[in-house]
């Protein structure tokens, strides 16, 4: 008889094997995952919740979720990153649950000022200035700009529509945008 203690073969097994067995309901394999990744998950949680006494609770909640969700894990070899994502979500949930909440129904909000006459006049003037800037563009630039910005055409679709090379469309759009930016400078 050997004097060495008998090592559990799961402790040295690959993540894919352990996670696969745990997904099949093997509690010993899941326990091996818990032993393997608890230090990492605790350290990660401490980064998100510095100085918090909730670290162990977050890690425990993460493992409970992992046990329930393990059969749905697509790639058992990626169990480490999957556990860290669960831990991250649990820690963020803990932060959210401890934040003070305001009752928005009792908060009086000011009326939106975009309806005020000076804001309306300013918006109309800005639209008129943009319209003027677009109208002053050379025809080819204006056509490209309108198709791209208002029609949501791709560069390739514009090229096809106007029977131009894509490189020409890109150049026309670049010049149109630059010209519009210069003309609209006072509205920034």
C-alpha cells in the first residue's frame, strides 16, 4: 500500500471533461469546478465589489445559477469564461440592488423647453440653414448625399443608381459632407 493519499482524478481533468460530466448531473464533477474556480471568482467579485461583505454570497449565487444552466453551455471547454460572466452579472445585480432608488412618480419634472417659442424658431432656422447648405451643393454631390443620408442607400447602391464608380461616390460624399459642415459651423 502506498503512503501517498489517493488523488481525485477529476482534480486534474480538463475543463471540458469536468463541465461535461457536471452538465450530466455529476455532483462530484461540479464540486471539482467549484474548488477550481472559487478563488478566481472571489478575486473577480472583489474587483467589482471592493470592501464588500457580499463577495461569498455573489460567488455562491453564481455557482447556483451555473448548476442550473450548465446543461445549456454550448462549449464545456469555455466553462471558465462562462463562470466569470455569470459572476460579473451577479455582482452587478448586487450593486443595483443596494443602490438607493427614487420614486419617480413623486418627482416634478420641468416642462420640456423644446416647445418654447425661442427653441422652435431656432430649430426652424437650423433646418432652413441645412436645407440651404444642401441646395448649394453641386448636383452630383447633392444626389449622393440625399441617397445616402435620407434614402439610406449603401455606397454600392448609390453607384449603381447614378451609374458611377464606388470610389467616385465616396469622394462626392466626402466633399458634400465637408461642405455641409463648413456651412453649418455656426449651428454647432
